[in-house]
C-alpha cells in the first residue's frame, strides 16, 4: 500500500463528513491557538519587564553598606588599619578608587547616593510624599538612563558645593505643579521645609507595576548631606556603571577587589555588598517563567481536550464505516493499510487544525492582551505543529487499530 | 499440484463448545476444477454462507485443510490471507458492497491499489475492465448514481480487475430485479466461457441452473453434487439472448 494512496483514501474520508471534520479541527485549532497566544503573552510580559529594568540600567551595580552584623563580627578581632579608619563607611574616596582605569578597566562611571526617608515636597498648596530621594552627582543621570523632559541637570560644581537645586521626576512634577510639567522648571519647591529650585524635570520612564520610577527627586549629594542626613563621610551607596552588560561580572569582581583592599576585608567578612541588576532581572525572569508555565498548562489542557475530540470522532468514523472496512479487507486490504488510512485521516484533521491554529495564534497575538503586547515565540510554532501531529498519531492510533482488527466477515455483516 | 482451484478436505467449522456446539460445516470435502462454474445452494442455515466465508478466506476452518490454487490456506498469517484475497479471489456480494461516495473507476481500481499497482496503470486497467462489463461511460459515476444492475456490474468489474483465479459470488442476483438478474447471469456465463472459474452461492433454483455443477448443502453437509454440463462446456451456446 502506497502512502499516497492512503492519503487519498483518508482525504475522501475527511471530506465525507465535512461538518464533523471542521468541528473536530476547531477543537485542535483552539487548543493550538491558545498555546501560541498564551505563551506569547508570557513572553510579552517577560520582555516588557526586562525592558523596564533595562530602562533603569542593565549595566548598573549598586554598592551599599552591609547593615547586618556578620561582617563586623568576623572582622572585629582584627586590628583596624589603613584607610579603614572610618569604620565601615563607603566614602567618596572609595568611589574615586573605583574609577581607576587600571584596577577597574570595566567600570565606566560612578555616582554617590545619599538618601533620606520620608521626604515631603510642597509647592504652594500641593504636597507630595517623595518615594525615591537621591543626593548624588550629575553622572547619576546617565547611569540611570535618565533624560530630561525640560530644564537642565545640576552641575558637578553644584554637586560638591551643595546648591539648593533639584531635578524632579514626572510624577512629582505633576503632583506639585500641575499638568504642564515644563512649567515646574524654575519654580521653588520645599522639601521637608527646605527650599529648592527645580532645575529640570525628567522624562517619563513609565511604571513597571511594582514601583514608580518617575516618583523621584534628585539633588546634589552635598546638599542632601547638609540639609537632610547631617554631615557624614559615608554614602548610602555607590552606583557603578559597567562598560556594558556583558562585563557586569568582571566589573563586579574589580569593585570587590578594590573595596576589599581598601576596607581590609575578604569575601568572608565583607562590610558592604554589591548588587547586580542582572540578579534583579533573574528574579523577574523566574517570576514570569512561572506565569508562562501556568498559562501554557492551561492552554495544554485545552489542546488535550481537542485531542480527545479527535479520538472520539475517529471512533465514530470507524464504527460508521465498519462495512467499508469489511469491503476493503475482503478485496485485499491488510491491517497495515487500514491502520495507515485511519491514522492519516486523524493526522489530516489534527494537522489542519494545527496549521490553522498557528495562523489564529499569530492573529490573536497581534492585539494587546492583559496590558502587554504578546510576542509569538518561533519555537512555540514548531512545538504546536509537532504537538498537533503527535495528537493525530496518539489519539488516532486506538481507533485505527480498532478498525484494522475488525474481522472481515463481521464487518461485512454490519448494518 | 492438480488442476483443482479449490480443494477442501474434511473441513469443519464449529461454533461454541460442548452442549452448545454447532457444526456449521461438518467434515466437508469438495474439489472444484479450474474453469468450472459451480452453484452452491441450500436453505438458510445450511452452511452455504460459512462455506463461502471459508472459500473466500474471510474465515478459517476449525478442522480440515483448504487448498486454494494449490496453497494450504491454514498455514497463512493474516497479512498473507489479505494478499490471497487480493490476488486470487474476486468477491461479488448480494448488496454490491461498493465504497460509497467513490467513483466507479476508483471502486474498481481499489484492489489494484492494495496490490501496489501504479496509479496510471490502475486507472487504465480499471477502465478496461469497466468496458468489458459494459459500463465504460459510467466510470465517473458514484454508486448512488447507478442502478442496482449497474452497481453489481461495477462490483463484478472490481472482482475481475486483479484477474483472480476464482470469482466468488454470494447471492449476486439477490437484490436485483429479473431483467438485471438475467444480465448479471449472462455476464457470468460469458466470463465462464472465457475460462473464468466461478463459485456462486444462491438459494434460487433457476439461478443455480445457469451453472455447470450444482452442490446442495443441508445442515453442514453436502447432500447433492450434480453436474449439469462438462467443466469447460460453453453454455453461451445455449444461453438465452441477453
């Protein structure tokens, strides 16, 4: 029995009951389309989160003070020597050391961060609780991928002299000054009662859902030390920009080597920690991967239901065509020919469903869903195609075998 | 190997066991020669249908041996039996048993598909045989578009297409009107005249009378084996005009 012949016989069978074939195909179509769309939604969400984090800077390391006692206790018995005379502080001198092009070739830029909690901004009658309050140098803006919507940043001179100027985020500008954010430039706002002149408004970054990156006030670090934290040689953290996302790990090692030497600690008793944006990215990716698996599982179940539909219809077809099977066997069809005829029939149904489902999946993924733009993954298309073929085989084999096992005399007698 | 197409030796077909045992065929022995035209007759339940199933390799014997064209069918597996049905036997059924929604030419060429003959060759051969049964111009008709007599002629064409050693007909005129019945029987006679071996199962005496030899079954036994004409006699000479 030639395969071409089996295909021809199978096609005749599929066409014999068009409505039934279409409905069965629809079951597979919906299953495949939902797999593609839901996995595309998962991928779209994942990529949206990655893009959000990317906007915040994917090549950024944050060096912060270790607030737990572990590092201190371990180092407690050692003689405190050299530059570590000011305890566990992260200093501007530490920061300067990190830009050494020989010791830290993979570090592009650094910025100090001095923070204060519970800062409230006021402008005329409006008040706003600032979510992120940062005292730093102008390099902070380029490291954070910030751009200006209006006005200008403050200068390095402002940063060290402590000029009372502020660069504010879009949310802050809207809450305090009103809808036209550009009009905020040049206005004087009060931060915890201290007057600051708004020199610039940052361009909107958009919310990533967890926090609002636009709810921010950035002022010169020395101004923050003077007016909020009180003078202290220690910074809250140092933001370090690596030369590219690829050299993050090298940059992190260099930072650790320099700071270990300066603080006279080892990896066992470090008094600071380096956080990597890549780690945050990994966490976010794990979360979205879980979401994707969940969505995929739901779609998989609908595909399974579609497969059972194929099996059901094939069983009906075999029963209905018992007599035809008897005739075919009487005129010389072997078991193999009968099996291949019905198997190919179920394959045709599920493959047509699969191909149409892939098309429907692409169309369905063109529209935003759950707030994200789904992104069809090429591998889900191949997977869907293979899965629909597998459904045809797996759910077709039992009915096909049932047909092939019929005894010709029983089948011929069947009314 | 002798010239017998069919050679049954003490063939029994037993259903059930012990008390409920039914012997559909009870130790039947018969030999049918090449070129003969044999009618098997008997009342329903006489065993003639069981006989047909065994001769047609649709069912196996419980006891005894059956040689078809010199081959001991008892030694064959299912696949080989399918091949035997395909190459050596042409079936004609009472209800025609054509595949629905399938053109006459495709019905006729179907056994050739199972014999792995090429598509073009199949079609040519099918058209040739359809022509020989007088249905060349109906090749593209579906069974539902054909009369009973025409359907039966398509079925005969399908039975002949592989050029089998045996044409096995089960009540071939049972579902036909008198005129169509005559046409079909005339066709059988002309096939026989051309040397075809035909075994025909029927319960009608006038249909059986067209054969060379009549074998009567009752309760699983052959109770009469009556030769009307010589094996290779050409009954066309005495046939009624078509």
